């Protein structure tokens, strides 16, 4: 689903990159708070040595993000939640960047999209929009033309918002 959003954004002139968290070594946050951004507003440093530091650099360099998640037990995935937790070293520095969300569930979205919006609000990100879809089989969304157009439309909207700034 995220790939379709990025395809729409690229078609509208945005530079995009997809990062698949499942392909990264991102350890669980320890909650030690040694990484928290200080009064000097410089990014903090995490004591955990894994793939997260380069992703934080990418987030700081980016103008916007699209977060995508499967919905488990009516919430976003643990993988995405841990990633969001691990943005603690930079979260105040994300203020003003744009974000959109996509989610897929089997029978209901539950609070997954609201979880994404809560993160956006805490980081003071500008919420651009979201697309959610229901599917009972892997690959089912890929063949749904209406969902594909909604996803591409979200990508175009993201590119338009980014081009205005």
C-alpha cells in the first residue's frame, strides 16, 4: 500500500524512498531516556547500536513521511510502534513535517489510524491524510483498483502539500 502512495507522489514530482522496517535490525527501546533531545534542540543519541540511527537521519532530512501498518488486535503493528518509540532522539525536531498513514485490516481498523494521528499530534506533524482498507487474503489490496486509486491520490496530495512549502 505504501508503494502505491509513493508511486502517486513520484508521479506528482516528489522524490521518494521506501524503507521496510521488517528488513531492518531495530531493537526494542529500553526507555532509558538518555537519547532525549536537550534544551540545545540537537538530536539526542541512542545507546542502542542497530539500524535506527541512519533512519533518524533520513527522517530529519525528509520533508514528509508515509507510515503504513497492518492492523493487529485493532492497533498498529508492534514493529511500527517500536519504530515510533525509537524516534525519541529527534521527535521535537520533526515539527512541521508532513505525514500520511495507510493501514490494512481483516475486519476493522480499530484504533490503528488514530494511533498514527496521535503520533503525528505529539510530534506536531501536519497530517495530510490516510487510506485504510479491509482484506482477508494476502495480495487482495493489490488487485483492488478503487483502493489503488485512493492510495495514488494520497501520494499526489502529499506531493502537492510538500511542493507548497
